[in-house]
């Protein structure tokens, strides 16, 4: 039986073809909504919010209505007893999961959540700019209330936070995720303490001691980095956003970044991170667009791609041997920086960093733990919204040894809660763990990955990731995909080995 990447077959049941047709309408509405959301964060005029809020709310409710249409449920029921290929069965499984979840939630609640998100975004921007949490607090409180209600509709007998986590990781049990995070935390806390006590002297000021770096020149540098990595400009673009992100489809995957004139490394690593997301999206099969087989396998896998490119490639010594001459072409003050110094600067472990997106590879995960614990407490009702700034600051002092002086540097720094994205943050750390496992498997299969990187050859890594991760879309569930790609169960072992070797060498640890 001949099949293609959409899961279609020569003898596909009529119900399957009709289900696919209906789902494509849902996917296209959602993709259109994503484009409007991108515009709101990047290019929309400041006073466009009232109309955009209505537009996104309408598309959100339309998507919900299309997905929960009675006929979709009838088609899914009919296909339960049909003979399907593996691809078709995966498509039906994914649509069934989304249908069951969405049909549990009233359309009015979906609209209200969407409207609140649209209104919360400019409120968050204003609150951050003015360092005034009170301007954002009412929207955060509304989101908490709405998401509790949302979770109650889906499964009143389950921990509401677990229900929300499933929005971003439907295939990975929260218990398994917490076990991996616990392993990671137990490894990193003593390692970071050892690093702080180390006498090793890294070239942490290799770039920061050499004056300022013009933002327009940084943008050109980031464009060169994207081109070097193989970003296809005919299917993407680079823009500036307050909080870097990537969004789009296999035909149009856009990247955003931000610039700090005192820190050019931040823009480079941020851009490479978002390239990893876009590279995954662009690696999905064109012919499966607007079907589950043309969609990513949720956020931990997506984050594994961004963290793999950011950390395993963009922070590697091989990359800086390749990229440093390009860097120096844009900034003459970096002409005397060596590749070793650039490598050390890119991998320093900060003792006083407050900002997650500017964090180093190790303390980054403590930033995640702070957010994870706070949002769990918010959803459970153990923490009131008004107390978030103080609790945030207390946890930063406890876990990272620093205390934010402003809410802009503290609890207002991330955009995610303005979207109501509770349950999202753990996927960042899970993605880092998965990235190490995937990269180790790629090295085993390809051979000298870093030798290729130093020569500017990224094709083999691109091909490996496309073959083992991207092209499958949502065919496999998370744990299955990891086993298919690496031959091993999803675990933290490769991450622990990677950071132990890398930072042991950098900081002369025992």
C-alpha cells in the first residue's frame, strides 16, 4: 500500500480523507492566528491592540469550533474500527487527543482566554518598561483563574497543573519529567557551587571589556551567523522583539532576536537558539503541511533543537574557530580576541545574572526551577498573584545567590505568563537534556561533528536531525521519538556526561 507523508494511502477509508480535510482547516486557522500573533509582537502599531484582540479571539474560537465539530467526533469514532497504516493511525491518534481535549472546553472560555492574552501582552510590555508589576497583576490573576477553570473542564480529577503541562507535553508524563529535572538539579547545584569556588580564570571579559557594539552591526552579524548555519532566507526572516522567539510553518519560519550594545554574545546565542527552532519547523515535510505529520512533536522536542544548536554548536570551541573572523569583520575591537577566549566568554558561569535568556548553560536551569515552582503554587492556590514579586526575589536569592532590585529584572522579565502559558517552562530544561542525548547519538552516527563545524560544514548535522527527528512530525510520541533517534530511553545521562566533561575542563573541577 503506497503512502505519503500526509498519511494518505491509495485505499484510505473515506472517513480518513474527510477527517484530514477538516483538520487542515483547523490547522490553517491556527497558522493564520500565529502570524497575527507574530505581527503583534514584532511590527504592529502600538495602538493596534483592540482590533488585534478581537481578531485573535475570533480565530481562536473558530479553530475551536472547527476542531470540536460533531462530525469530527463521528469520523474519529468510525475510524477506530478501520484498518489504517501506521501513519494514518498516528494522524487519527493526534487528532483524537486534540478533539477530546478541546471538546471538553466551552468555546466561550476559549475566547475569553484568547482575549485576555491579547490584552495582557501590551500590559506586560508597559509594566516591564515602567517597572510596575501592578499594571500586569490583574491580567496574570485573570489568567490563573481562567486556566484553573480550563483544567477543571478537561479533567476535574487531575492536578490542574498536570493538565496544563499536557498542553505543551501531552506525551510525556509529568512524573517522568519531574524525575529528569530532579536528576538535573542534583547534578547542577553542587557543580555550580564547585565552579564558584574554582580558581580557574576564564576570559570572561573577552568581548565585554572592549566598548560598545552597535545594534545595526550586531544585526548584520546575526544575519551572517544565520546564513553560515544554513538558514534559508526564502522561507524566513530576522526581526527584533522584546522577547526572542520563532514562529511559522515549514514554508515560512521566522526568527526574532534582541540586541544589547554591551553584550554581542547575547544576540548571537539568542539568534542561534531561535534558528534551532526554525530549523526544526523548516525540516517538517512540506507535503504534510497542515496535518499532524507536518507538525512538531511538542515543546520538549522543539526546545531540544534550539538548545542543541545554541549550546552544542554555537557555544563550542569549533564554532568560535569558524565564526570569530566574521565577528571581527563587524567589530574591529574583537580582532585580537582568540578562539579560546571567545569560547571561554561564551561558556562562563555567571555568579550574578538575573535574566533567564542571558543565563549561562548551567544556571539557566535554576531560572527554570524558580518559574516552575511559582506557577505551580499560583495554579494550586498556594500563592497569591500580589505576592509573586517577593516570592520570586526570595527564590532567586536562595537558588542563584542574587536578588533582583526591580520587577523588570525579576518577575516581569518573561513574556510567557502574558500568554497564560502555565506548564511551559519545564520544557526548556527537558529540551536541554534531550539535546544532549540527540547530539551524542548524532556524533556516534556522523563521526567528527566538531571537525565539520570548524570547517563550516553543517550539512551532515542538518541531515541527521531531519532524518531522525524533523521528518517524522508527530508520527511518534515523545519517548518513542527519542528511542527511534538515539536507541535509548529519554534520560539525563548524556546531559550529565556532557556538562561534567565540558565544565570540568573549563573550570578545572575534580
